[in-house]
């Protein structure tokens, strides 16, 4: 009946609202944990790392200048992101466990929300770009890419933390492609970016295989490749023809 459907919808809306509040509160508590951890770093350790970075910059800076500021900055961002991904492999289970303690089961929505918002935003831009360029043939491709994102998000319902791979390695492929496009044609840059993303994702799983309580899983390697492929496809569609040669 109409009344029964209304009550069911009201209940689902209320449950969703409660879970979103739990997620926001949990993430806030997680940020507080991060702040406490940062303030707990000994001053001597922080100073040592800062000096190390200054020395590295002083040694590498003059040698890198010949490559141009834009190239150094773009590749620096890509390398820094790869280092960040590898550095978080040992600590991610601890971080995720703390977030689960703070947010409960609602933390499982984090990957879905982040990936969905970004994918839909890029998808909308790609849709508008295709229409403005009169490239109607791209519209079904945009829909297919968004559909693959939706399918992968639902496929990892039992392991919600793995949904974040879609964000991590989609962004990985993008930053690598952006750097490679400085010297390579777009299609060649896309191929190299996907290849490097695959190798980096394999390295990620290899690190997990070495660590205690972590496992090497081929399905995660495949997920990383899928994430990189979808990320490259969606950003290329969003970029459109007008900036293809830039």
C-alpha cells in the first residue's frame, strides 16, 4: 500500500541519515587521532626528517632544473603519490580498524561516497563535453564507464575497504598520465600510465605479501588495473577533444 511504502521509505531515509552522521563523527574522531599522533612525534625526529628533506632538495634541485619547473613539479607529484601509497600499506589496517571503532559499520560507505561523487562529477563533465563538441558517440561510453564503477562498488559490498582501490589507483593512473603527457602523445601516455599503474599495484600487493597478517591477492591486482583503466577513460572523456593535444 501507499502508506506501507511511505513508512518503508521514511525508515530507510532515517537509517541512511543516522549512518551518515555516524560516518561524519567517526571521520572527525579519526582526524583527532591523527592530530594526537602528529603532536606526539618527538621534536628531534621531526627536525631530523626536515633536515633530511632540505639536504635532499639542495642536492637534487640544481640537477633537476634542466628538466624544467613544470616537468619536475608534475613528476614530483606523481613520485610523491606513489611513495605515499606504499608508505601507507603497513599502517592502513590499523587506521581502518580505528575508523571502524569510531564509525562502526557506516565506515563501509566511505569508499562508495568518495568514488561515487568523483565518478559522477567527472561523468557529468564528460557528458557536457561530448554534447558541446557534438560527439554523441561518446555518451554511451560515459554511461558504460559509470556503470562499471557502480558494478565494482556493489561487488565489494562484503569488503568495503577495497572500494578505496578504485580511488587510489584511478588517481594513480591520472597523475602518471599527466606527467607522461608532457613528453608523449596522449594515447601512448595512457598506455604507459596503465602499465606503470599495473606494476605499482603489483608492488603494493607484494609488500602486503611480505608483511605479517597481510596477503597477496591477484583479485586486488586486477582491481587496481580496472581502477586505473576506468580512471584514465573517465578523465580522457572529461577532458574531451579540445584539450587532447595539450
